[in-house]
C-alpha cells in the first residue's frame, strides 16, 4: 500500500518530491505559506492535493518540512500537537545564516540545525534529502542495483521512523545510508565531505566518517562562500 504524505513548502525541493512521490502512487498533500489557491498549477502538474499547512501536517504517515530554516519558527503554534506520534517528520532544510536565514543564536552556539527544528515544532525529526542538489534529486534516481546509484544519508533517533525514510529514499531511486542518530546529522550538513557530491554508498559512508565536528561552522561558511561565487558567476553570464 502506498503512503499518505504531506509536504510543507513548495520550492524546488518540495516540488520535486511531490512530483516523484506522486509518480510512485503516494497520496501527496502540498502546502505553503501563501495558501492552497497558490498551488493550483503545481497540483495539476503533480497530482498532489493543495491544502493548508495545518492540513498538510495531518495528511498521513509522513510530513516533509521543505522550508527555509528561519521559516520553521513561523509555522503555526502547536502545528503537530494533535498529530499521532507514529507520523514521521522529515526535515530536509539547511541553515544558511548569511545567504538566507539570518543568525539563529542557538545554532550558532552549537545546536545542530535539525535539533533546533525539532525543538521549534515540539517533535522528533529525521534528517534527509538535505545533501543533494535539486537537479540531482530530479534527474538521477535509478532502480536499486544500478551501477553508480547515488546514496543519501538519513539521520534520526527513532529506529522505526528512520526505517520508514530509508525505504522512501530507496523507492525514490537512491541508496539509503543510515547516518546514525540526530546528533550525527551534522555530518551531512552544508560544506561537509558528504554534502551534495552525488556519492555511491561506500564512498558516502567514508565521507560521513571523515567529517570533523569542530569544523561545522567552518564547513557552513565555506559552502556559503562557494554559493556566493556561483551566484556571482551566473549573474555575470
């Protein structure tokens, strides 16, 4: 049986996940801060159902947060208060203080971004889909066993919730790699050796192990600098 999945956030990543999950046969509900009327075109394209943010949180077995880190604090209060504990919440975001999110003091002091997200929404989260470029997510999923299949790490504290996401990653066309508990999610954050490199499973595991927690802020700053250079180069074309 296919799943019922809510996606909060309909930017590039949220939209791509809605398309792929719809093709798998999942019942997908999509929501954003502008309301269901703004999602008519995306709904027609993907087969997803446009709903309110509150309804997306109640949509089914999985809820995907596909919004900027700073926007998590603007979600309706008690959004997940009446959502069953069995529902898996996936955080696919990344903290970009200079490029987008502004400074979040708790993260700057050392809290991991997904731990901060979990604190804000009052729910455990699974970290996944945050270390793949949208283009790769859109185009590079392939059947299990295909040579060169890209691997994606999944980090979280609940073994059952993580197992659900590991299966979902596989169904979407990528080799799932258990990245450990949420306290290890920094290993797949921006700028780390495992970040957005389209690695196979064995190489990804090595990259995750190679990361240095003392360099989390440095990794992030270096990645933001790379993004700024890319934006400047594109603007100059």
